[in-house]
């Protein structure tokens, strides 16, 4: 793999240790990067830090991290004090806890990484760990020190490798009740449910991420290319406004459209027989 490993160390089960490397499975490096530019000169501008009370510029040597308490007191933290609070980098992932894959709540999943053998000689031990997880249909839980932070790590079999996903801490995950507490319940008519079921049935397909695109990113790229070529940027296309006035009318209109035929949607254009993906399990409801 050409990309740089985010972490290297050992994956351990009992007395078995396999050297592994962690590679980011998601990257934003291909996005269009925009910078702040001085309009008169065309030069990039740099950030300067200003004292919020005196408006004086604060030099780099005079900048220090701090914590503001509830009563407004500022606690200054020196760089060496902050560095001392960072955990020692443990280069071992000890797999001592295993759970069934369907027990994983989606809201805890954070960032995915590919977990690969760090050297060719580790292939056999790596395959043993991977195939054991597949046979038992389990995922492993461990901890990792990544970017100076201790993170829970979930390891699952993913095709012929392992997928490691950092997890959110329990106190970071909000209860769904907070979001839905003001949403009233509804008893829906049978006709409405039948129409919705018909629409879903006609639009079933398979997941293919390649059919989805970042429209904002594409529009930015087109805008840059047009200005480089000295052309006037094209105005963005706006979706037509709907004239449907009720939920039932919207369902009936959608059902009539599916009967008469509709253009392919991403879910209908996808390929059959796509590669399997690891199950994310249940979604936390409370």
C-alpha cells in the first residue's frame, strides 16, 4: 500500500502476536482546497492571534493553552504539562474481548482503518486471526493510542483483511430520545403504508458507492475550471418546486410515477453481485 501507515505494532491473542499496520480507509486529500487570498495582491493571507482585551498581537512564544472554569478562572497549561498528559504509545493491540457482530450499535462507529500484516512473514498469523473471527462471527474489542489519544477500537473481518474502526466513547453518544422527544406519534392509515411499501419495492436495488458523488465538490471544480478558462460560471440548476399539498397526494403521485416508469436512481443502477460489507449491527435507540 502506497499510503503511509497511521500506526504500526503488534496484534496479540493469547501467546500469538502478529505485526500489523493501520491505514486510513477514508481520505479527504482529493477535495478541492480553498485558501484565503488578498484580493488586491492575489497573495495568501496568514493568521495572526490578537489579545481579546487589548487588541495587541500575541507572538508565538507568548501563546499557551488554557482551560476556562465555570466561574471564569483561567488555568494555564504549559506545553510540557500537556505533553506529560499524553499516554505512552503502547504498540500492542491485545484482543481479549470478543462480541457478536450484530451487537454493534452504529452510533458508536467513528473512523474506519484497514488493518494489514506489517510484513510478508506475518501473513499466516494474520490469516489465522482473520479466519477465526469469521468462523466465530465475532468482532474484537481493544484500545489504541492514535494521534496522542486513547481510543476504543473494534476489529472485524473484512473480505481478505481486517477492518479496524475507532469507536465513540459512551459519554459522547447522545440518546435518540433527545432528538425525538418533541416528535409526536402518528397512527398511519393502511392505504398510506401500502403506497409507501409499493414505492420502496419498486426502487429496491444494491448498494454501490460509486454512483454517488459530492455535488458541491464537483461544482467547485467546475467553477475553478471555468474561471481558469475565462468563461462565465454556469448558474447551478435548482430542483423544480413540488406542488403536492398533502402526504397522501405525494404518495399517490409517486406510486403513479413508478407504475409508468422512472429514470434509474442510484439504488436501481447499482450492480448485482457487489462485494459483501461487514454488518454494522443494531442502531442504538436510547
